[in-house]
């Protein structure tokens, strides 16, 4: 039961990562289309997370990741009976 719980938590973490990376790709494409001159002046590193929306997406991703890890630990403790 405990192994299946952690498998579920890992699947949720992967789904969370994929969701936020898709959101980040949309923001990147929108920024590239709306600001082509600024996009051209940016370096590779700056182009990976352009604009203020990308910063918010990374913050939300970090928060949801931490919550999933916490929920996984609390659930595992509850399942194992050591809570």
C-alpha cells in the first residue's frame, strides 16, 4: 500500500511538472510573438523564462511541488501508522 501511495505521489509530481512546463511554453511563445525585438536581444538564458508571467509560473510550480511532497509524507505516515 505504501509503495502504491508513493507511486501515486510521483505521478502527481510528474503531472504537476508537465502542467507548469506547458504553461511556461505558452508564455514563452506569446512573449516571442508580442516582443520580437526584445526577444532577439535576449540571451539563451533570458529566453527560457521571459517576462513577469514566467516568474509567477515558476513560483506556483515550486509551491505546488512542495505541497505535493508534504502531502506525500503525511499520507505515507498515515498509511504506515506512524503518524
